C-alpha cells in the first residue's frame, strides 16, 4: 500500500537520461482578484469573508495570464511549495492543473489550534464547507488533497503535533467512498486511529452549497460494488453445517458457479468451526462481519481474476477439510479459511452481476443500514 509501481517496458534497452526536477515557480499574480471573487461568489456561492481570509494569507490569488484561481500550499516556514490552478470560466470545460515542480507533500490548507483536521478532495470543497459551517472554523485545521492522495495529509499531521482527530470529508461518490477506507487504512498504519467520515448529502460540499442557494445540484453517487456486496451478503441464508458433506457441497457449488450457495456453505462452516453450539447466531455475526469489513478499494480485478482467486481459495479449504482431528487453534484457522471463501464467493458474484448488460441488471432499492457490531476470530 502506498508503493509506486514502475510500468514494465518491452522496448529495447535505451540510455536512461536523468530527469531534471522542474523548478517550482508560482504563476505571476494579477493586479486584482475581480474574476476569482466573481467566480467563487456567484457560481460557487463561497462566503466572501472566507475568500478574503485566504487571499490575505497569500494562499489564494488570481493569475495574470489566464485569470485562473491559484490555490497555494506552503511549508512549515510559510514558503510556497505547491500550487493548483483552476479556471474561472463561466462557460465551457473547467481547467484544473497542479503547477510544474510542485511538492505534493504540501497543499492548500489552514491550520488552527484544535486537535481536529478536516480533509477534502479539492480547495473549493473545503471553502464550501467553511461557508456552510463558519462558526469558529479558524480554531480547526483543514486541508485539500487535490484528489484522494494522502501525501499532503501525512505531512500536515507530522508537522502539527496538536492534530490527532481526522475527519474525512471527501466526495460522496464512487471514488470518494472507495477513498475513505483506503485513507483510513493508511492513517491507521501511520499511527492515527481516530479517523471519522463526514459525508456530504450531495455529491460534494459545493453541491450542498448550491442546493442551499437554490441552484441545481448533483446528487450523491453510491459505490456500486459496495452497495451490491452489502445486498448480496444481506441475502445469505443460514444452512446448518454438515461437516461430513461440507467438502462435496463446496465443490459442487463452485463447479456449478452457484456463488450464493458457496458463500452460504462456507459461512455456515466457519460458524460451525468457531462454535457449533450456536451456529445460527454465529452465522449472523459472521455475515455482519463481512459487511463491516468490505472495502471497495481492495476489490479490484475482473471476473476472470476473481474466479482464479476463488478457485485457489476453494482448493485451500478442501485441503484443510481433509483433517480428521483438530485442535482449537486448527479449528479457528479452518473457520478463517471458510470465512475468506465466503467473501471471495460473494465478490465473484458481485463482479458477475455488475458485468451484466445494463438492460438485464435491475438495481436494488434496498437501503443499507449501519453495519452491526462484528466479531473477531478466536
């Protein structure tokens, strides 16, 4: 996680020229900010006082050449290290770009004295949120990632020891929902466990601001994989485990591509090996655990790749089930393998469902509730 993979080249070897790092230089500033103010106030409904605050900090200005809004990221000493330009055009396609030579460890931000850091995808999202919730906003810290990348967030946390509570305010769409779990895992790995999610009721915080001002606003967009995974897991039914038949049941369901039955057999088996005295209740806990632990960013790959993963898991389970006697530790390990098999069976089923032609796929209208508390193995 967080590693960069260099693409493999199939071309003949060539002399590798050392790439020179581009010098960072802020775009030349315009003599005024008339267009930026007009754009942010009239089209984006940002509070003028919020704009003025960042203008006075010299982290927001208007460039001279194209009259773009320029959002500046500064280092611990207040030196500009990064800049992001956004067009202020009223019509046509919007233009957004990070300036050459920018150090992505820094980004457009505000740092206060409280322990809380609000994290946004873009500067306009951040300023929209501050417009919506202006009370004592300067006490807290906020940062725009210019996407869903963690580099600037980690630098900010390491540079400001008062920050210990992170609130992820990323977009409520396919990518934003996926980013929440990924960012939370990265933050946890770096020692930050107090991570919350605050989702806008529309696609992003500026869309919320537009709706509040009576302008057309884009709705939130669900993550299809997460929604379908939750739906299918919710439909799994308890089947009493028959240990003497489990191997043949799993094999038959896999060969016939009956992924729902495969997941049910596997989850019932997992419940049996954890606690056969209350299989039904344990099955319900494991089903809740599947929902709670599912992370869309870990669910990449096409149908064929997921079927290969599923086959490997089936083989591992069938090999494990050949044991005739088990210690408690071995039973827990068997339960883990069966739980993993249930998860992979559902993932394969989800991928097949979402790969169907749109005309044949009926969207579920089920509302996914908050996940039930889930259990740990052992």
